[in-house]
């Protein structure tokens, strides 16, 4: 049996401000990792981008736990009205923009990669004419399409 995480309960305006500050901090960290990954992807530093996977997953889980606590205390937050509520709303919009930019970069890389692989596969599988001298001393054209080996691509990272 797994233990359920403790969700802090807001009992004062200081608790409300502290919960908002924690959520903002987690938002900052997660957005920073996503932007760093996007920058690496955009500049074709794929190994650096893939190295961020574990950190991004950890920060996303941390943010999710904080958001669950935030949502669990929605009534108390409405009662105490911490000043950070509006900032958090704007920050969620900023996080969404960062996620959209990250997704767009990933889609572009996927499209470009597929185009390159299709071009290479087409080139490898195309019939080629080899110019060689035959028995008669003349140049014979041999079709080399059947003699070429197929291209194999691994999709594992």
C-alpha cells in the first residue's frame, strides 16, 4: 500500500501566501527546464535536450503535487485572496506558451527528420546504372538496384 502525500491545509493568509509562493517557484523551475529543452532542440543539440528528460519529469511531478494542493485549498484561497493569485494565472499562460513552443519545435524536428530519412531511403532504393566494360570491350550499363542493401533505421533514442 502506498502512502498518500500530505496536502497542506490553509488556515491563515500567511499559509495562502506560502502555498502560492511554492506553486510559483515550481512553475518557474518547470518553465525554465522546458525552455532550456526547447533551446537545445532548436539549436540541434539533441543529446543535451534528451539529457533533460529525467529532470523535466521530476519537475513536472513536483509541480503537479503543488497544483493538487493548490486546487484542494481553492475555497481557502478564495477566502484569503493572496496577492499571488493573479500572478499565478498569468504564469500559467506563460507556461502554456512555453509548452506550445516546445511542441512546435518537436513537431518541426520530427518533420525534418522524416523528410531526411525518406530522401535517404529513396536514394538508397533507387536503381543505379553502373558503367563497366563488358566482354566485347564496350561499356555496359548494369542495373544495381537489386544489389543494394536496404536501409535500416532505429527509432530508439
